[in-house]
C-alpha cells in the first residue's frame, strides 16, 4: 500500500495512505492533536491527582506508530516516573522514522532515536524516569489485567478499521486498566462511545483538537 509523508496544519509531519485516505495523525496538526488528546486530556489530569510520594504512572498505547505520543509523554511527565507499554502490529520503517523528524522538531533527538532503535519485547529504561517496552502485537491479542493507569487509544479511525472500535476490543482495554484508570482517544463517533459504555466505561465528550469538535475520555470507575 502506498505511503506518503504529509506536512500537517501545524507544520509537523505524518504518514498518509492515499488509498485509504487515512493518516497516522490529524492532517490539521499532528503535534497539536497529540498534545491535546493524550497529554492535556490524559496525562496531565492524572499527574495532578498523584501523591508526591507515589508519582508514577503505567501507560499503555494502542498504536505506537511514529512514536510521537511516547516522546511527548516523556517530555511532559516532568518528575513523574513513567512505565510505557507500546503496542504496534506493523512498525513504521526506519526511513519513515527519519522522515518524521520529531526528534529535531521537539529538540530531543537522542531520546527519539533511542526510542526507535531499541529492540522490541524488551523492557528498557531510557531515562531515570521513563522506561518502555514495545510489543509487536494486534489489539485483539491484548491480555492485561488491572495494570494500567492510562490508555492512549490511537488506532486508525472507525471508517478505516471498524473492527478496532468494537465491544470486544474495548472490553480488553477496560480489563487492562486499574480502577480509576482513564482511556483517551481523538475519536468521538457515537457507536464507539456506546461500545465503551457497554463494557462499563463512564464516557465524557470533551472539546477536540484543531479540526475536530469533540473527542472522548473514558474512565473505569
């Protein structure tokens, strides 16, 4: 399938697949979308609720892709200890990683290179407060139990891959979270929201990133 590098509305880049009319990040602004959906509406509220003597979070990302969400999490976690689990069925190529240029854009080239050069399936401490394991697996293969504080649900949209926004997928995500855990996603589709609610999530509609009116945040109560 043909893949192209696209410059998005905020000047940052993403991978575009013209045959599907789909891209890894918002065409209105890859960086702005990631910051709004996953950092502002996900990471930061949880950080504010942490006790100083227990400032750690376990994060699960559905769709590691270009690594943008991971590098932003590292930069915005401050002193919070992060253990990051990233899932990706089809890793991007080395050439695509280079073309994204996120390390240069975010002035964190050494970390960004380390993020992509590290081996899969091995838990690695990349900084004093950030460790990560990258797992090459499909969403259907998820088997975690009450393990995570936060899920970044960054799959391709329901129009392109409706099977990733179903009740069985969200049940696995729900089971993966601790009580009080949160899932954030750029998607605001009504059926996706109802599927989240069906498995037990309390779902909020929140203002979306540039180019989107709404997004969803789901909490396991």
